[in-house]
C-alpha cells in the first residue's frame, strides 16, 4: 500500500486520524442514535480545511490531491460514516461541479464560503420518480424576466437539512422546448433562505443517521438567471462529471467503514474466549479475518488507484466505478462478518460493528447503485473489447 | 524572540527483534507536540521565530515538515551516519552543537520525554551542556515588564520561577497547552512545495565522530524485551458501597490514587 503513497499522504492520514479519534470517535455512537448533526465538530473541520479539500488556496481551500482526498474521507469514515458522507458529498458533488463548471463570478461567490465550511453544499438530483434514471427528472425552471421560477421536489438529499448552496437538477422551460422533455436537464443553484425554498423532515434512516438527509422542495422559488451552472441542457454532463468524482469519495467512505469493521473484528476475536482460547485461534474465525483483511486491502488499492489516475489527469471513470462497486460490496461483506465474529454482541448497539453494518448498507445504493455501476463497467469493458 | 524546539521521530509500534526506523512506522513524539504549541504561543504573544530541530535519520524530515505545517518557521535536521547508536549523552552533546549553530535563541523547548525511550534526560543534559537555566514541566510562560515568569507543575505542586533573562531551556508539561491541528492546506504546502529543511551533518556543527554515536556514548542498550506482567484477579465481596470503599482503600495503599 505504502508504495502508492508519498510522505505527504502519510502525514495527512496521521493528522486526520488524530483529529477524528479525538473529536468524532467519542460522539460517533451518540450522534448516530440521536440523528444529530454535530455542528461543534463541523465548524472545527471547516477551519481545518475539510470542506475545501481540493479547492485552490486562493479560494480558501486546502489544495490537496485526489489521493489525499480519498485518505481523508477513508479516515473520517473509519470513525463515522455519516460525517464522512457530509464531507465527501459537499466536496465532490457540490463544490467540485461549481469549481469546474462555474463562471469566475459564480466561483468567487459560492466556492470560498463552501471551502471554509461556512456554508454546506448539496446535490439535488433524486426525485420520487428519478434516481438511477436521471432522465425522469420533473423539476422545472421557467424563465421569467431576470429569474427562473423553480418548482422541484427533491428527495433523499444528503446534507439537505443544513445545506445552504444546492445544485438543483431541473428542466428549463420544458413546455416551450420539447427537446428538454427528455434530455434537456440543467443545473441551477438555489440558496437556502430564498422565498419558496423549504426543507422537509429528516429521513429516519437505517444508517448514516447523523447526516441530515431530507427532502428539499422549491415552490415557485425565484432563482436569479445568473445562477444557471454551465450551459442550459448541460445538466447531465455536469451530473456525470460530479458523480465520477463523487463515487470515488463514496468508495473511500465504504473503505473506511470496512477498515473500522476489520479492526473491531480483530480486536474482539483476540479478546473473546470460547472453548478455553481466544476465538481468534479458531479456524472459522481466522477464515473470516483473512477474507476481511484481503478484501479491505484490495478495495484500498482500487480506491487509491482511481485517485492516482485522477491526479495524473488520466481517465479514471472506469477505475472509480470499479473502486466504488468493489469497496461498497466489501463494506457490506466485511461489516457483516464483523457482526458475525461478535455473535450476539455484534447485534447490539453496545458494540460499534452494529452501526458499521447499518452504515455500510447504503454505500451499495447511493451515488449509483451497485447494479448501475456494473452496467457502467460492463459498457466500458465491452467497448474496449 | 527565537525559540528552538527539539523534536523526535518515534517508532509507533513495539519492536519485535531489530528495530528499523521507517517513515510509515514513525510519528512525531506526542510529548513534543506540547513543546511545539508552547513555542508557537510564545511567538504569537511576543513575535519572533520558531525553529524545529530534530536529530535522526532522513525519515525524520517528515516530523519537521509536520511542525512547519503547525506554524514553525524553519525545520533543521541533524543527520549523519555517525550519530547512529547515540545514547542520551551523545544526543545531548550533538543537539548542543546544533543549538549553538542556530544561536542566538531565547527559549529552548523539549517535550518532557520521548514516547519510545522514555528517559527524559535529553532536555536537562542539553541545558547543562549549554550552561543555561533549565525549568522542567513548564505549564505557563508569562511576561510582565520584560520579565518572564515560568510556572511548573510536578507532584501536585505549582511553582513559579522568575527568569533573569533568556536564554532558558524548558520541558513542557503535557497539560500545559492544547496542541493545534495543522490545517489540511498547511500540511499539503509543508510537504509539497520547496519548503527547505536545513540538513546539518557533524562537520557543519563542529563535531567529530569520536564525540557522537557509538564512540561518544558511555551507555549501550544491550537488550529490550517486554516484561511478562502477571495479573491476578481479586474479587471484592459485599454490597456496592462497601466494595467501592475497599477498592479505593486498596488503590490508595498501592499509591495509585490519593
């Protein structure tokens, strides 16, 4: 593993781990159970650069590379999947598309407060009838003078309850422009506090409970026309570019959860005695630990490879799709085995593996399901053949 | 004000067999974090610069860069094959030469000990070689009308020392200050850019091979092995209040609390 990393990456990992173990680990179980977003920690993370990891220094960011980004998300997820989710979604599918597709004015306006963590970003694509098939988006933006009148019902918005700067995927003037009915998706940026912008109740989720996931509704919400991100009709391109980066973050998050489950599995297997010896001495447990360690190692290599490709400015879409698929499936398997090693205690909230097991489940669903990722990978591989 | 903080790269895990120092296994000695923070707070209060000085193999450069990410102005690595196998006396002699090379300075700071060897000797010995006053376990550095007062805490006592004038050496108590986290951006910059780490070999600081390393060390570590701790489980009977009383009494008698 270390052959892929530089000194800087090791220093970043050590520093982030020290912070996470001191500031997040002690409250991770509590914020999960109370479904509480820990502003006190988020503010500290903002000051340290966690909300602008790859943003240039001139815009208030930390200006780190993609490998550092993966390591940071992995380390946060090792103590709290929900906080890692907040950080990665904010960085990858909110800040990154603004930075990539925004005009200089838009970047100056939105990116610095996001990069400093003073504002939180959200990516609002999913609707009741549009998820894996983004073509089903029904949200509309009707041009009216200097503004768009936006109507949208966005669901399962990560960071939704606290997000200030929201990328809304919608169709501009669909009745006047028939082509927009299927393909013409655009992105407008809506800001909390604008009349007509409301958030729904928090979703009562199985895992990732400290993340304020909720619906965001825009009802005749007047958004200035200059808030259009990129060109009209370029929404899918923006979305796909964001998700290429986003899925690498989710892969790193799944990796961090799996790593935590592996560590807890090893710890418990050494500590728990049955039949007169630590259960780690039983072959059945050793087999589980061996599988867990191997899968986590493989997932880590894949995540770092995708990040390295991105840093080298080489195509990384397939590598990041593979990393996301494998890391998510690994997180599911490894957390399941960690629960198994713990036996009845693993099914209790008294041990953290119960939380890891719940948190891991969604990594196979969001930022593209495992099934969609297999489709993307198959398409890419078949084209190469 | 010029503060020099001596820091050490320590090995994370307990060695099995021969110990090798590699970057992935090494971290900044946790006790030195407080010394760095204290030096940075002195700089914030009185201006000046902070130098982080480390003696060790090239892998130690990493902790100097980390110190720079925390806000230290320059990192100096005292590095030479001749330093290998230095004991605390040879280490203190070497650091003394480097500190003289970096003089003038006002404060020379150390952690109270290193997490790996745990001797706590290098700070006091270096002060002794330099022939400057030394205050251990400092919790606070105050100044009024140009006079510095050092607070120290040890064994449940708080002491205050007035300082005639710098330079002074001190070790910093682990409860003295809250060490800052470097920002992610500062970490990236410290490791990425052409931030120079000054490397000094023995000739640069005016030392000769016979003064350092194995030749300059009157003590030699023959072996290090873990102690087999025999644990005995003792059951305390009675209702919980009585159990608690008995437990506290036993702990007090053992000198573990009180």
